[in-house]
């Protein structure tokens, strides 16, 4: 996501789009940041049998991240390259970005606050529909 402040334009922030564990950083995405998100945000929400769906970006395959997920009894599903249609988070992220654009926030703090509010509007049924639309059975 990009935002502008005053006359400076094009500053980017990174949002890891887990609806149950959102995480925003004002830095380029890296293995270290991804591992911190897994450890502090995602792993604590996981239970035995949960599935974490990821694309094949390099840092997603971090040994530490994989270990943290498996320690919780969950498992990882790595999608084939170039298959966003199989990733339910893409539909959620599309809606989230549309709603964020409508808010027209321009500062990092305002964007962060808006994202926290927007994530809260996704219902369980809507999230299940994202999974169904991507071809998964969802209960």
C-alpha cells in the first residue's frame, strides 16, 4: 500500500494480510519481519489442525516460521506459483484495500487505525465464503 504525506509521495507500508492476526510495518518486508509476525501474531491464534495458506514467496518458507506453525499443531499449504485464485486472502485483501482507499487516509498512524477498524467488519460467514470461492470446503 502506498500513501503520501504533504509533498512527499509514494511512501510504502507493508501489511501482512492475516485477518485474525493483522500486522503493519513501515519497512520493506523481510524474512525477519515475517518470522516476527508468525511468532507474535499468528502462531498464538493457531490450534491443532489449522491450515495456514501461503504463496511461494521466499521468506514464507523460513525454517523458523514453519517450525512455529508446526509447534502449534497447524500445517502449511504452499500454493503453486501465480495462483492468487487459490488464495482466499486475496479476496479479503481486495475488499480491505477498496475500503481503505475510500477512507483516503494519508498518514501512517491514520492508515494503521483505519486498517484495524476495517479488519473488524469481516464476518465469519464472509470469510468462509472467501474460502469457498477459492475452491475449499469451509465450515
